[in-house]
C-alpha cells in the first residue's frame, strides 16, 4: 500500500510573531541563520527533527502545533 505524498507545512511565522520575535532573534535562539528561518517559513526547507524540536522549545509550543502535513 502506497501512501500519498503530503507537503510539510508550518505555523512558525504565526507563533514567532505572537512571541514578538524577529527572524534574526529566533534564528539565534535556535542556532541557525536567518536565511534558514526564512526558508522554513516559506516552506522551502524542511528542518531536521533536531531543529524542529529546538524551534518548538524556543517558541514554547509542541512540534505538532508548529508543523503539519497537507495532503496533495
């Protein structure tokens, strides 16, 4: 049985804005570049599990609230 492909989407920008953090600030806290945060927010980059966990910890929300699959 083959599962259909699902695009990984996220709410990083929404939670970042609610936390009153700039892209640069969240990048520094998560240990990545601002360009990485931009790419994640735009959906152009899928973070590693480790980075997803760091972002969740930084934003104070579970990974499941930050990332979700959207069926194609």
